[in-house]
């Protein structure tokens, strides 16, 4: 979908919407109005709006615009119920207040038009996403000429904020991305990813870290953590007070964790099969060998959960059962509902990626970072344009946003396989449809108790999609599965330290009773109980239940075969993504 440049069309388009005399009929507007973003997008998508619906929306818009104009002429300051315009400067200047209010009205009108489009649900979602991107980009807060806060700061600093803003913009142009955090405040291994441990194995795909125990006794079965390969593992080990890894160690687990390699050109031919066979399956074998246990507790986060579950299904097809339990955090196995990411997935877009990458090459980390930022543009793009460039502020030190900027690439063949067979075709959920590492994948063959977590406000893995895994894994013993719903989003919902006593989570123990019947997601939620604080203790209890007896903590990492290579967090996690 070709989207018009919002900065080119802003002035002409706003003028057209704000001037009643500029209204044309829809049939006149669509063929010849490149300055109107919705018209251009509808043309590209081959969609339309019913004339009656358009007339109703137009009349409603005109009524509200007239009321706004009347209030302005009467000297009445409009209500600005949007945090982008919360500063007093927007209300103190009548023109700025009117500019913000008319922008909000125009945005509401455009989104209403997008919702009224007569087309398929998938196309409507794509149109809505594209229009929302344009609406967000056109905010008067994003331009110096219409941002009274930025103008006020220039006066207060005698122009220094403008020069600093320009310097910040030039520095970011050199980096190729917008700075979201003071990156000089953090260093991997110094004040993020600091849980003590040792790298005990490495191959071309990953390093395996074994963390140093902090308790005299540990659960007999170790915990193997498979983080997502689309970003760095230390989202699970930011700082001591919010480290899920450190918490798991403190709960008496011998913790192993995979640190995926940030791909370079030498990995341009690596496939999804390689990530399963040489990645998760190899890590399972090493954890078994070092611990001396036939089974481990396996953990996967996001796409790491997809990899972990696929690896277990492959091993089950081979007659192996290396897991005593499985934990899946914000993971998709059934890709029926992929949330807002669905706007990037269709046959045309996947085929385009396959043409460029399926036979070799890398998907740059910057592409993934840009995609995820576009899902929340006001928070992850325009907020920093306003603060860093227009106002000349330095971004604050924030560990999570430092991690967010530390992107990773993906091997092209691996990424294309994943994109087509999961997001586009949703084949992973169908028993025997996919062959991975020489085995037919059947997720229903995974017969281990599973702890499944979803985040209620997750825009990447909708919680109902995470819940769908309860029906796919261990289907004959679903009562052994446990679903927990956390508050907040994809990351903040997971990284919710028990010590902070923040947010909340929901559980539904009645759904696991002896006479309980499988529930749909909505029914599960209607019968769920909300609990204050973190869900981490619930997970710790699950691990303890399946951890076996307590034994003396290992005195040294590794064993004779797998000796210490280097201290955690290792070399792989420190490698920055290659630029495109």
C-alpha cells in the first residue's frame, strides 16, 4: 500500500477539510484528490464508502466544525482531551487551542471514514492503520510552526533549544533511528544483563548461559529459557530489581538461557529448521547433559515460545520427551488473530519478502524496529520528535527503551518460512501439515503441563490468541494447563517484578477443576478472579511443582564436556545489528 507523504500534503489537506466551501462530492474527490490521504488510500485498496454513510459523517463533521468555530469566535477555549496537548501553552494561545481541537476533530472524522469503508475486514484494518499513521503524523505538536511548547522554549532558552534539537536530529540521522533513551547510561554486562552466570556452550546460532545459584538447594530439574530471536535476551534480565532471570534463580531454579547470535552475512542461508535443530533442540540436550536430568522445565517468550513448542513437537515425533513442563509467555501458536501486525501480512507482502530474502540474505534489525515502532507511533516516534528535536531535550535513561533500540536482524530464509507458514497460512496449529527438521509437527502431541501467560493490552499477541494455545497443547489433559492473564502490554505485562507489587493479574481456578469443561476466552475471563500485584509467584509455584526434589546447588557451571567459556552475558548479546 503506497501511503502519501504526510508532511507534503498536510497544509493543503487541512485547509480543504476546515473550509466548508472546499467540500466536493465523494465521486469528484476520489479520482483527483491526492492531497486527501483517505481518498488516495481507498484508490490504492480498491475500496469505497456508501454515499449515505459519507453524507451522514460529513454532516456530523460539519456540525461539530461549526460549533468549534463558533466557540473560537466567542473566545471559548476548547476542551483538549489528549495528552499531546496537555501543556498549558496549548490552552493559553487561542490559535494553538483551535489548531489542536480542529486537528482532533479532523482525525476523528478520518477514522470514522476508515471504519465506514465497504471492504473486507482485513482491508479495512489495513486502511484504518494507514489512516491512523497519517493522522498521528499530522498532529500540530509534531511541527515547530504549530507547537507553542517548542516556540515557548526557544524564547526561554534564547534559541539554545533549537540548536540542541538540530544537533539531536543530525546525530540520530547518523545512527539511522530516533533516540528513545540516553544510550550512554547503559552497557550490556555492566548495568543491564548483570545476573551472574557463565557461558557453557556455543555454536553458530546461540550461546547457552548457566546462571550462578543463589540458594543452597535447587530444584532437581533445571529451567531452560528460550527468549525471542527477534531481539536481545536481556529484556528478561534488565536490572536486578526487574530481572525475571534473577527472580527464577532466587526461587531455587538452575537456570539455563539461550543468547541468540545477532546474524551477520555468514548466516544469510540459515533456516527455521536450523533454529529448531541447532537452536532449541541443541540447548535442551546440553541442559540435560549438564544437569544430569532426563527432563527440564522449558520456557519460551514470544517467538521463543513458538520455537520451544515446535522443538518439543519435533522431538515427540522422534520418540523423545525432554520436558517436564512448558511455559509460554505472550506466544502465538494459533495465528488466527495476529492483532495489529495483520496489516503487514498478505500474499503480496510475503511474496515480496520471499523474492528478496528466501534464497539468502538478512532482514535488517532496523526493519523490525521500524515495524514495531509504527504500531505505537505517538509513543515511540512522535513523542521523541517533539521532545528531542523541537524542544532540544535529551532523552532520559530508561533500560527498557535502551533494550528496545538494541535491535537484531534475522536470516532471510528463516524469516520468510516463519512469515508464510505461521502468520500468513497459520499452518503450525494443523497436526502434520508442516515438516520441520525432518519431522511432522503436531503440537497436540506435547503432553506436558503448560503455563500460558497473556497480557490483556498486548497489541502484538492479543491475549485471546495466547489463550488459544490452551486448546493446542496437552489437549487430553487440559486441566493440567494453567492460563494467567496479566495487566498491561506485551513487555510491561511480562516484566512485572514481584517486589514492586504493581499492576494485577487474573486467574480462573474453576476452569481447571475436575469437572470443568474447556472454556472460550470470553467465558474464561468472565469467571476469572483479579489479584493485585505480579503473576511471577504463580509461575514460581508452577516451576516448583514440576521441578522434582530439591538437591544441592551445583558448585560449578558446566561439566567435563561443557566447560566454562566466558562470563555472562557473553559475546553474542553485545554484537550490534548490521546496518542494511
